C-alpha cells in the first residue's frame, strides 16, 4: 500500500515562494502520493504549535517552512524535532550564506519581497494597462506598450500578456484575423514597439478551439474549428510576421512561462537597438 505523505507548507508570508519550491522538489520524485496543508502568515509560536499538533496526529507528516524570524524558525524546528516530525527550513541557510557573502545583516522581515516600493507600483500599473489593452482594445494607445503580442485566436495571448504584466511589462495583445485586421499604426511603423507574433500547430489549435466552442455551447461556427481554415490562418499569420520583420514564437509545446521568457529575451534585444 502506498504511503500518503502529509506535506505541511508553513510560511510567514503569502506562501508563494514555498509553493513554487515544493513544486520543483516533488517533480524530482515519481510515484509518490501526498496531501498539501498550506499555512500562510504564520508569525507566532501559538500558530506553529497548533499546526504541529495537527501534524502529529497524522502519519508521514513532513514540514517545509519559509520563516525569516530566527527565533520563530528555531522554535518550529525544535518542537518538530521533539515530536519526531521531519522539518526543513528552505531559506535559513541561504539567507545566512548571503549575509556572510555580502557582509551585511539580513532584515529578517516577513513579506520583505512584497514591500510596496516603486517596482511594486510599476507592476500594478502594468497589470492595469494590460487588462485595458486585452484582445485588441484601445489599439490607438499601443505606442504606450512595452510589448505588443499578435496571433490568431487561442494562441495564449491573454495569459501570456498577464504573466508579462506581472513582470512589469505593459503589454497589448491583438487578435490577427488577417493582415487587414492589423492596426494602421503598426502598418505605418512596424518597429514602433517590441512586436512578437505567436503561432501554433494547426492540429493543436483545432483541439483548443473545439474545447472552447464546447464550453460556450456553440455548435454553429464550423469555420472556426475547420483544420483547413485554421492552417490558412496560421500560414497567413506567419507571412504577416515575416513581411513586417516581427519575430515569432511557436507556443505549441510551451508553457506560458516559457513563452514569456522567450518574449522577454526578444524585448531585451529590441531595447538595445
């Protein structure tokens, strides 16, 4: 019988860092069953004791934590050891090593990465801009964008735009029906901003569009899911990208994160010109 591991993720902040670290960690081990118990904003000894009491009641409990307060981190580690629960601090040794390397003390301030500084407000502004310029909206303002994404329907333009906005890039995305659908401002000045085309394989796009139509209970738009029509859309889009000298990315087997990373590299090259 397979053991189910009870994974306790304890953070003194939102827990996003710990979530990502655990995702990377579990990817290294196959055929394991686990249940995650997330605890965010854990900043008192009473909070940690309640979590430990729950963990002690279960079999195969494991604790991972990101707590920057040294005293609370030691409290959690010591009491976990007393209860026989494996407990691993994710940031402790790393912070200590960086402190020695940089020859300065760490602030040990919870949620330090979420301080509302200038960078934070720039990201919020980028998100607002990107939401307002989604799916071809406000094309008369695209010259204010950092990045402009073009692509046929269902090539992940919106999620990629939102991801880029979270990185601080003001992003406009425009559906490409054909060359005539391009905003005149782009035709007149193709290099006005960093423009990137997104494309994908026709077979993959058929599946995505059929699922989309099914969720909308739309069975009438046959052209939208026709393989020949889709292939023509993709071929025309590639010709348009080539005509105007815009780099393009095939998103067929890429995650949003991978696509965004490629776009950022293109943006950096564009910015250096």
